[in-house]
């Protein structure tokens, strides 16, 4: 691999010296291991300087290359497979646009066998269509996530049902998520991930990002119940079970658990502590969506009796015959935002569950049955066929949350560069966060001209990544990727070094 290869022109000598110097500053010698011990070798002692390379540590895979090709500007361990974290979404969203098209839409439908004098015959069917944005999220994305009232999309369905003449649902609601199998624990996701919004279950019928926001305040003293604000909480199905504990007692993290017919917000908070907020995963997204629809119907004045039931499909089970409900009437439906808007949310905000759902939608579009094995196999086949990844890559999920995933900087740079040859490429590149402007880069890469950097971030407990595009101050455009894992330094120090490298390339600085 080449290290510090310069671009053409008068700055070539400065590039070689500047980039090589930067690699030494990061502790990336010829091995690129930043003072991390190789197998069978003793670790080097850390320097007293908290910003020293020895303290930063970690494994670095770096590649910077002109999007038009040619020799790399910078290459260091560029083909080494490492944890990509959320930069893996670059591959998924490219694949989704390639297979679904930027302007495709997904439909969530409400059906019935019949309607007699305002009464629905049989259960009301709430049929999931693989829309990750059945929520109050406001589109188009503009700088940051904006939302309306949580139940607004379901109130829209309830209004349509009222206009269709529905006044009573005597046999309850059947929430059907069989379009693809529901997956609760993908390989490589930890139990800790699955408590929070970013590790929510993957379902074809998902409401409010499969997430619930809670704000918990302690009681006055140990033993008293805590108070909790829970949004959304349709029909009050989520009960507050959070306890207040004293100074010497264990604080149990907040989580949602299913207990019988209800969900319980469990955990504890210390007395006199500040309020604690969390965005928690819904344990059963399809049932939660059905309950939310029932709440919206009741608010609309439609009487609902009977229970909310779920019809789901497990991993490895056969796909149901389509159409799912032949002869049933569609009484209401919600059309999703365009696929490019969904992709923009995935890339700007780094929505894991959305990426997983869209991957399964793309698999269905290619003739698969939407299960995890089918979806990942087709994604990997496409990436290999397009020459994006090599055989060393491990495509373990759609979003990069899996600790089994492995990509290199070269893999990521290839998909970025190849996007210039694709009809969907310009829209895809525009979906990336913009430095110092929006998404996960809103507070990074400041002091550069606006629009200089568009890039996808990635964050795990022991891995950080950044991959995207840099517009140089002389009009050059570079694709780049920086992957760092197994580091010892604080995340802020690693991010600072990554951002500094990007900034220097953008400004064309030849000296450190």
C-alpha cells in the first residue's frame, strides 16, 4: 500500500510530507496499528501526554482518493477489514436506491372483509407494507428531525375510515406484519443495543420508529414511585414501574418489558437525581402499531371492541401467498414518503431500524422473501458484482450495528466513487450529512466553507468511522474513508484527529 501519495501539481511534494507527517502524528507507522500491540508482542507503554499517539492507540484504515481515480492521495491499511459502524449504511442505501428507485413509495393499508351499516365484518386488517416512516416525522428533512403529534399518521387513517363509513369495529384489529419476518435480535447486536431506539426490532409494521420516548423524575425519597412521561402511550398500555432508590442502592437502566397484556417501564432512578430521558425500543412493534390505531379510531368516534392481535412471520418461515387478503376492500391507506426521503433520514440521522427495513423492501423487489438471509445474501452479491467490496468483507446487517460486520476503507471509497457512474448517484450523495450543517455532522467540521464535506459517520463503543466526499479548495473532489477501532483514547480525541485530517485535505495544507 502506498502512503502519502500526492496529487498531481505543484503541491505534490508538500502533500507527501504533510500526509506522512500526519500519519506519524496519529501513531500510524508502516503497520498502521497506532501503537496497539500486534499478536504475540508486548504493548508499548502509554505516554503521559493524553493526546499522544500511544494514548490514542487503535487500528486505522484510511484511504483518500480523487473520485476520478488515479493513485491515492493517502492510503494506510486501506484494505484492512475493520468495524465500519454506521458507515455500512452507505452500501445499504446505495443498494436500496438501485433496486427500489428514488421515487418509489410504500403503502400501509387498512382492509376489511366487508362493511354493513357502518360495522366492519370480521377484524379490521392493519397490513404493514414495510414503511419505516409510519410516524409523525416531517418531510423533507431539513437540518434536524422535526415531528408533529405522535399519533397523527394513524389519525389520518382513522379519518379515512370515518369517511368510508366505518362506525364500529366489533371484532378487533389484526396487525399483520408478514410482509417479511420480524427480527428481534440480529446477529452481532447486543442486549444493550436492543433496549434503545437504535436497536429496535425489525418489523414490516412499525409505528413511530419502533421507539417510545420517556422522561423519568425521581420520587422525594427512596422507596417512592418515580413519575414518568411516556410518548406515545396508546390506551395507556405502558405502565410506569420505575422505582426511586437511595444513594447506596443499584440504579437499574430503564427499559420496556411485556408483562401479560401490558407493557411495563421498569428500572430505577436515584432520589434527588435530575430527570432521566431515554428513547426506548418497542418490544413488539406490530402490536404497538395496532394499539395506536385503536386509540386513533376511538378518538375519531369509531367504536372498537375485541382485542388487538398480531399476525407475524418468524425467521425461516415460508412467505405467505399474495395477495394476503383477496377480495378484501381497502378502506384506508398511507403512502410513505419517497424512497429517497427515507434514504436521506437513514444517512442524515443514522436510523438503524430504517436501514434494516429498507434492505428487506429491496430484497422483496428483487424477488426475495425479505428474510435476513435472503436480504443480506442479495446485498452482498450485488456489492461483489459491482466491485464495491472484496471477499474479505463481512456484510452482517444493513446498518453496521452488528459487531460481526467488517469493511475496509477501500470498500467504502469504491462505493462513493462508483456513485458518479450511477443514475441515482447525485441524489444519494445529497443524502449524506453536510459538515457543520445537518445530521450527525451538524456540530463537526466547522471552519470550512459550507458544503465542503458530505460524509456518513459511524459510532460504536470501540469503533469510530467517517466516510464521504471532500471538495478541495482548488475544485478537486475526493472520496475518503477513515475507520478506527480498538482505540484507547476518548472518542472526542479520535474524532478530532479524523476531522483534522479531513480539514487539511480540504484546505490543501502541505504542512502540519
